[in-house]
């Protein structure tokens, strides 16, 4: 590949998700190419759109000029060009891949390249709007996947009046974030809303009508069938790396980047769900936004490095009936449940674990201390301590030897 001198041509960003939009808001003269027909939006709030609490304009991000409905199909690294499906060609001085991730479609019988009627992924605003148009009181909905996205979808569908079954292959809900005790409280909250939860439940396939092709039931490995008018696939996501692979960039699980979010090509960067930094894929909004802020500094010629993100996961399961945020006094009710998780909530041998459970208020706090440092924790219901705990965890400093570990569960989180 022949070398070129640094060009003053505008930065081109492929992807108009939260990471791409954040970068565009901080770097002048950026051209953003986005496949979706919508303006950039806050993906974290898709369940609120599904539940009917928010309209699409409410979750729109601050105005960013985007070439909507345009897909980049090829990167010419030699001439620094991006070829798009509408026939246009964009020249870049620096290219940023913010291509995000695709929903994982599990290898189920009856699930081909074209989804049967009634089967929906839950990843984009169009997915949320399609589900909202299809759901109605009494409809039978099966959500496959009990992670963060599946729990959010099940809660929203139940709020719409659907008869919801949540099928999770793992031992408990939100295995990546919650310990078993917190997951049990979350399960109880969903069941109180009428959601039927099945854990350690392996889905084998879909039973569909043939004319037209439409889902009728979800088949489990033990032969049992869950009747379904709607099926939601919430089985995780996979980084979108096709463009990078075709262009010859280094790709492992994601597009490999260094501390300046630079790929194996010095003129191409990557950030967000598609980027793999120090062997880590984050797949969360917080790290993506932090990466965009660092890259904005790098593109401006200022010294900046991305050292990784100690990510805090928060989920608010709120009902439109309350008209406002859920406070601690109502967190155990059917109107809402807030949870937060950070670090490693599962203890290893030799770790210290401190737990506080308040069944009356539906509150639960648990922290793991490893080698004198806060390793992780999970809170449900009353999140008064989350800010202090997050600071203590993010600082990664040794805890004072004389401090009682119970002090970590107070509202200042040990500070």
C-alpha cells in the first residue's frame, strides 16, 4: 500500500450510533454515514419506546448532521476512500469505524436468514417500533435471553399488557452483572408483574405456520412448547467487523485498537461496540462515550489516551403509571425497580463478601472485597450508596485497614 501525507480532508465516521454522534458533536467538519433512517438516538432508552413511555423524538441525541440511510460497503485504504451503497464516494484524512454491533441470532430450528412473522430482534429503534406496533393486551410473547436487554424487553412488554414468558439458558437472570441473590429479587419483581420466568431453559427451535410463515410456539430442548404470537430475540450482540476485515485491518473479537483508538492502519480509528481495546469488548454506552471523548482530543492533535473504562451498569425498570422517577420508598413496588452493578459481583475463594437485604423495602446491597480493595458489587432497590461505592471502586485504592466493611454499605460507599 502506497503511503500518503496527512490530509486536511474532513474526518469520516461510519456509524451514527451513540459513539459516532458523540464524536461528531466534538469534532468540527465531520461527515457521518449512518445506515438507519432515524437521527442518532439514545439506545439505552429503547425499552421506554417499546413500552410507549417515549416517542422517538424524545430519545433523539443533540442535532448531528448525518447522511441517513446510507451504508458504507468498501474501504479503499490505498486512496483513503469510502464507497457507499448509494454510489457516493467519500475521501478521508482520518476514518473512524463506529459500526456498533449486530444482535446474535441463535441457531434455532425454524429460524433462517429471513425472520418469520412475529419474530423480532431488539437492537434498533425500528425493532422497538415494530414490536410496539405488534403488541397488544393479551398477546403471547416469549423473550429468549435473560440478560440486560431481555429483562428490559420483558418488563416493557408486560407493561403493554402482553402475556410474557422469559426464557433464560443460564442459572439466573443477568448473569454477567448480578449475583444469585440479586437475580432472585429481580425475578420476583418480574413475576409480580405477571412475567413467567424460566431459567436453565434451553430453546431448541421455533414452530411456525407455513402460509404465511409466522411463529406459533417456541420449542424447548425438553420437548415443552411455549405458545407465542411474538418472539423477541435478546441473545446478546456481536461486533460488526465486516468492513474492517474486508479492508485487511486486524480483527480478533472486535476491531483491535490501541490507546489512541487507532487500528492497525494509522489513518483509521475505531470506537464503541465494534472496538476491542486491550483484549476487552465493552458493549456498553458509557465506555463508548468515553472513547469518543478521548478520540476527539486525539483528532484535535492533543495528547490523550484511553486507559479503559471501569463500567457501571444501571437499569431502571419503571412503569408509566408513576409519572416520575422511582424513589427508595417505592423501589420494591410494582411501579419500578432500580438496580446497579459494577466490577466482579461473584466472589472468588478468599474474598470477603458483605451483604445487606431489606425485604420490607425490596432493597439489597452486596459488595466483594479482594486483597483489601473493592472488587465489585450489586445494588437493587435503594441505590443511595451507588455513587460512593462507584467512586471507591473506580479509585482502586486500598481500603483503610481500620474501616469496618459494613461501612461500605452506607450511603457514602465508604467515603
